[in-house]
C-alpha cells in the first residue's frame, strides 16, 4: 500500500487568546492506493506523495508563520482509501514525543519458598547416610528484581510470548549469562496526542546459586556455573536399576526409591549424591528489546 496523492486544503492562522501566542491549522487530503487503517504512524513516518508532505510533530514549516510548531497530526478516515489529516500549530517549542523519553528503572526483590539441597557453605543437605531428605527441606529465596519501563511505538503479544520466562544467554546488566530471568512483561496502551505503549520489564536475578559442583545434564557430567542458575536440580534416584549390560531394567531390592550413580546403577554406600539438572527456561538473546545497559541512562 502506498500514498497516491496529498493535497493541502484550507488553512487558518489566528491570534488565539493573545496576539503574541498565535495558533494555526492546516488540513490535508490523503488518497492511498489500497484500503488501510494503519497508514499513519506519527512521529515515525511523514506521509508524502513525493511533492507534498504532511508535517511531523515539531516541524516549523507553516507557510504564514515560520515560528509556529506543528503538533501530532490527527487523522480522520473518510473512506477506505481517503483520509483527512488535520495539523494544529502553536507557538510553544517542539513537541516532545513520549518515544524520546529516557527509560526508567529501579530495584526490588521477590521472595519464593523453594526446595533446597545445599547449605550456605555449598554442602549437600543430606542425612547421616548421605541421602537427601524426603520431602526436601525448603528455604526462602530472595531474588533481586530489576524493573525497567520504556515507551515504544508499537507492541504485540508475540513479543511478550517470545521473551517472558526466558533467561538471557549473554551478559546483562553486569550479570553473567544465565543469571537473569525475564519474570514479567507488562505492556499498557497510552492514548493521547500521540498513542504509544508503556512497557514494564521485570527481570529476576538469582542471588543464590551453585558454582563448581558437578551435575549431570542429559547424561553428561558438567560443572555448574551461573549458566545453570535457573536449571531444575534433583538427586538421581529411582525404583528401577540398569542391569550389568545397561540395557534392561529390573526392580530395586527395596520398594522405596534408591540413589543412583548417574548411569542407572545404585549408588555405592557413602558415595556423594549425584545430582541431575535440566534447563527450565529457554536461554535467548534479549538484545532486540533495547533494555541492556547501553539502552538505559546511567545503568550503574
């Protein structure tokens, strides 16, 4: 869809309440080559037919008074391909677009009660036999919450679905990859002289995580780092065991689950508990959101 023609109709210059505070109005007829309700998106685009251009907000181009500043054009749909666009002018300085406002940000915290399998020293929480407790003990986790609010011209549900409940696979606000999780994305529509979206991003930073311990990820031993901070972690145990060939399975000697060694065999008495981990949230790049340190004023 493109613009076929733009023609300026009547315009008016008037003194307003005071002779030193004039106002003005210009009206344009715009014809497009196809039906559309979304051809206009100010101040991002200035519709033109190559000869005549509808002025964007903040333009000083009134033919009768070059000191006047245009406001956001107001569009009236006359027919599917015909629009009337009214542009008001005033003596006040340049119209400040909400999209030019600096993002706001701050800190908070979120508390959750979750199972815990290690203590403050990084040691496994187990009984005197080395077995994890059933049910596991719990503790209150206090995760740091970073909130960021910024204005954007458009927002769609796909963005929320794509990024919410993911972790950053790169360094974010000084934190290593994997430590930051997108907790919530809260967009709200703001209507006024210009319509836009105010979007609030709430990012959880895991404060309490395991580093340096070995765990099994999809059957492979890995050393846990910040990358695994939001992984699900459970002891390797079950009621079935691999036989000596590793192919068939048979019931364990006892009815209750027994600890396993990471290969499906029963864990030897006195051996350290083997832990299994799984990625619980997809790890993706958040760069397109524009909320990294470089996109925020004074992030440190």
